[in-house]
């Protein structure tokens, strides 16, 4: 159970009820789990944030495999069980190797990867560890992805960091079943 109860429409200030109604309708009903259950406490903010996630899901040309890799790298960095639960199996489905996913989960040395995946791992590792990226790592990522997709990759890691911070701070529960949890 999260640290705060699920918010209801009558708890939302009148000026934010339209945004609340919009988000609840998009979700197909009450928002009772995941990052959305936290973010709906600020319906207009959630609505604006969802524009970004819908862009990633529906319009971005960043390959889905790379998106899922960015999500699980972010989950690992933030020790976010919920994002791990939501994306580790999808990463496997998109072609990220079981060996990589398991090693990342268990904090073990990562296996040798195809070039595109290694570029993402190097980029994310530097960015998460130092809040910067060396010129060599940046150039390799830029050469491979181009400026647009590298910007989207970086923004995606930031967006999933935002989600991870919300679910971790509010202690949103992780559904049962599915992937083994992250070793913390």
C-alpha cells in the first residue's frame, strides 16, 4: 500500500477536476497503482507528463528495444522495483538478452552486448553515475543515434527517473508475479 491513499475526484480542487476526469478516462477508470496513482494527486501535472509518455509510445522513432533498455537501466539505477516489474519482461520480449536482464537485476557484471545496446549501457551508466557523459561516450551515442534520438533517449531516462522517484518516495506497491525483483 502506498504512503497516501488513492485520491478521489471530490478531493481534487475544482480547477483541476477537468484534468482529473481526463486522466481517469484515459486510464479507463480509477487509478489505483503504479506511478499514475501518485501523479494523479496533481492531475494537471500528470496530464502534461502523459503527453511525453504518449510521444515515446506512439511517435518516437527510438527503437522499442532501446526504449525498454533505457527503462530497465533507469529502474536499476533508481532501485525501482515497480519500473523493473513493468519493463524487464518487455525488454526480454524486445530482444534484450536474458543474460543481460538477469545480470542487471542481480548487480553482476554485464555480458558483452551488440554495439547499439553497449552504446546505451555506456551512456546511461556514465550519465547516472556522474550526471555527465564523457566526450567519447557522447560522440559514440551521437554517431549511432543522431541528435534527435539521443535527445529522446536522454529525456526518456529522465522521465523514467521521475516515475521512479514518485513510486519509491510514495512506496507504491509492486504487483505480484512476473519478474524477480531487483537485488538492492
